C-alpha cells in the first residue's frame, strides 16, 4: 500500500526514477481496488459505485502517467514512450473515417507492437545511474 500512497505523494512529478516494485505494486493495488468496486457495482446494480469508479479512474490518471514516466526513466527511456501505443489509435481513427481495412489492421498491429515494447521496458530491471538520475534504492 505504501507504493500506492507514494505515487500520490509524487502526484505530477515526472522527473526522477521509480523501481519495478513501486510501479507494479501501484498497478496491482489500483487493479484490485478497481475490480472489487466493479464487482460490488455489478452485484448491487448501483449507480453510486459507478460514480466512485469514475472518480477513482480520473483520480489516478496523473499519478499513473507520472509513475510510468519515472519507471521508463529507470530503464533509460523517455517518459513520452508511454504515449506511443496511441499512435496506432490515431491511424485506426483515420482508417475508420476513410473506411480503410488495411489502415485499421495496420493500426492494430502498430498498437500491439508498441504496447509489447512498452511492457518489456516496464518489466526490465533498473539500469545503473543514467541521464535521469542515480539508481533508486529498493
């Protein structure tokens, strides 16, 4: 839980580095909380829990982007790489507007490849000291 809280303490801090443990514990806690609230919302058919889910989702956007940027810095990559899968989404939108099957399929492949590349970097061990700072202590 300390990593989840720590991510909120560093709300909007896109500089520095975060360890694998910090990143994945934040992601795990968010996922578990979201799934539990979704389950409760589904079972109770409650609009209140839908509102809570929406608030939770909006509330973690900035900490999620910032911790991902710091995690990418930890492996020597720019934090902007987390936006790369959206390039494929843009091609998909263009393909949809132009009704181009080739462009839509290509966009899916581009998104998948960039997502896998991003995932590989997110699970990679920390680099030694790099341009983004000293290696963080676990």
